[in-house]
C-alpha cells in the first residue's frame, strides 16, 4: 500500500504542475493555428506516463534497499520496456511527426490554410474537432482509445508497484498504433476544405484571403455567385462598389465549401459643415438718444 501511495503521489507531482502550466499557457501543445494539437497532446501524455513509470520503479528499488539485485533479476522490473512500452510510445510519435509533415507541405504549397483561433482559451474539445470546430470521428477514436490504454497501464502498475513495469498483453500496442495509423491516413486522405481567414475592401475591390483556392474556385457573397479576377491559391478578388451592409462570403473549391466568413464594411466618413449663424445688428444707446428720427447718423 505504501509503494502504491508513493507512486500515486509521484504521478500527481509530475502531472499536476504540467497540467496547470498547460492550462495557463498551452502553446506547447498547440498547432500553427493556435488550436490544441491532438497528436502533440497524446505524444506528450504518453511521454509523461513512461517517465513516471521509470521514476517510480527507480524510487521503489532505492527505497527498498534491494539495489542492483532488484534491477538485475530475471525477469527484471524493466523487462517489458523494449517489447511493450516503446512500441506503445511509437504509435503516437509516428502520428505526430507524420501529421506535422503533411500539414507543413500543404501550407507551403498553398493548398491548406489554418484559420486562427478566435478565443485565447483552449477547450479540450479541440482535441477531437477539425479546423471547422466539428467533431471528427477519427480524432475521437484516436483520443478515446489512447485514454483507455493509458488508464489500463496506470491502474495495472499501481496494483503491483513492486513487480515493476506491468507485463501487458503484447497486442496492447495496437490500441495506440492502429488509431495512430488511422489518424495519419486521415490527414493524408482528407481533402482540406477551402478556408477564408480574412477579407478587406480597397478601392471598390473585395479581397478574400485564405487557402485551398483552385483556379476554378467560386465565390458567393450573401448567397449570390460573383465573378472573380486573377485567383491565386490564397487570394480571390471581386469588384464590389460601396457596400453598406455586412457581407457573408463562401468559397467553393473542388466541390468543397468553406465556412461562411462575414465582413462588415467600414462606413466612409462624411464631411460635415457647421450650420451658419446669423449675428443680429447691434445699436449703441448713444445713437438712439442723439439721432433724430429719419436722420442718418454722422460719420
């Protein structure tokens, strides 16, 4: 019981400050768009768990005074490390590296744009949602299966700390490896929707900026198709003289539609003139007293 409590206290001492730090400044596990990165978060979680397991086993060996005999036993407390835990860790890291490579290549070629986060707060729901904020089934199963596997590993170790790293079923790595593969394949196979990140109006020309725009991309303003000029992978322009109402833009590219983007035109400043004032004529009392009626005042 004492060994279990010590191991649990060690886990809290590692995970507690890290969770508090990430809650205040989650930049370490966010992607280029400022949203929580599923692959980064899971790879970090598995790293923390493995470090905790190794520290707990080392602490137990030193605390019991068994020394090298404890670690050199056959099988030793670290025997499953190479056969179970490294493959268990390999799946999330493969997904992390592969996802970063796919996103980086698409951003470089202009076929993908990452919309900026609209809020400084990072809800955990972003771990299972796509760029549009909708729940992604592949991301959901990736997070759920890894969470269940992590819980299984932690509880198995706490039930027998003296036994060292629990000798889990050899097929357990599939609960992280297979979802990681599906997550990476989903990144490769999914055609990214066009994304609108900004809109500006200059000299009666509306400029739409974003990513994933093909040469045949179509632009709709308030539900009405409008012609575009000189489209590029990240820019669309269209004439728009003197709009006075909010504009909702949608781009369709390769049969995929972007999320609506609303732009409110800035009203043109109007020059106003102060109203003319009339100053009534003034008379001096001296003129009224000394000037006879009908006579002109002297010069």
